[in-house]
């Protein structure tokens, strides 16, 4: 549940910040007439994300077991790729996100209502589709038959909306760079578990070999149905009996990606872009 809460909080807060920046800019510049197209674009983006999530969930139920495992494994890998790109993108652009959105909004205002709707839709829609896909993959990986993962996502999004409103009202100030660094690092750990489970799905579908070759089996020490086994699975997608391929994939993803993500960044004096320390 915690991992899904983190997904909802992280992705929801990004979307909330985007909405707050767009609305605050229009209000402060006296262009309140443009708020309606902005809200229209946001509503379309939310509806699309919900529709996409429903299509994934209900559409997959009509497939054969092999097709379900193939779809689940493939989309889990895609979701991990998207969330990895997202955490690095947010770290790189967080410093100038506000000015970038203001520039896009000025261009959209000059083009008309349709452009405003499209700007809001694209700004929020990307976050919504990423969230729907990664949440579906994470819930699919949990697969414990309980509504806890979805409750976690809903609570995370609700928290993000509240934080976004407090930011807009000026009642809350936090170091967003540190926030996105910490949550991004935790999401990389969650993504590693989703990736390993996606590989397991592909093994069950027959696309990846090694299903019967276990790296270890500590099910007696950490039973999957125990409270601590459930906690580890819910937070880290931990599996007490991974295959050798799963373990190798988990390590090959987690170690280099987390290392690169946590490398200290400095700001280039010429471009103002964050650059990894030590880069030439």
C-alpha cells in the first residue's frame, strides 16, 4: 500500500504543481477568462487517464493466461522505463519548470482557446497516463486480491491535491528539489521490484527462460502471507523465492540507476542546467 501511496503522491504532486503554476499565472496576469479552457484540458486529461486505467484492467481480464502474463510483463517493463525517465526528467527540469510552463502558456494564449486546452491537457495528461500505467503494473505485481493498492493510490493523490492547494494559497513551503530527490529514489526501488515481477510474468508466459531456477527460497523465514512478508511485498514488491533471472535483472536495474540518480548535481554557470558533478 505504501508504494502505491508514494506513486499517487509523487505523480499527483507533479500534476498539482503544474496546475497551480498555470492557474496562478493566469490569475496574477489578469487573464481569468482563460481559466475555463485550462480546466477543460485538465478534465479531459483526467478522464483519459481513468479510461486508460480501466481499459488496462478490464481488457486484460478477457485474455488467456499466457496473454495476460505477456501483457502484464510487457507493460510492467514499459512502466518502469517511463517512471525512470520521469524521475530523471523532474530532477533535471525542476529548477526551471515554472518559467517553461509560463512560456508555453504565453504561446497558447496568443493562439487561442484550443491551444489553451491542448496546453493543459498535455501538461497534465502525461502525468496521468504514466500514473495509470505504473499503478496498474504495481497493483498487478501485488496481486493479493485486496483493494489496499488502490486505496494507497487514492490517498496519495488526495494528499497531493491538498499539498497543491496549500502551495497555491501560499500556506506551505517545502524544498521541492529535496522532496523529488527522496521520492524519486524510493520510486526507483519500487520500480526495480515491478521490473523483476514483470520478468517473472514473461517467464510464466514462456518468453523468458529460467522459471524453475530459483536464486533462493526463504519462504519459511519470511512467509508471503505473514504481516512482515505482506509489508515487504507492498513496499518493495519483495518476493521470497525469486528466480535467478529476476534477481539479476533487479540488481542490474537498481544498482546503476539508483547510483546515477543520487549523484550530486551542480548548476552550469553558462546554461543554468543541472549537470552531474564530475562531468566534463
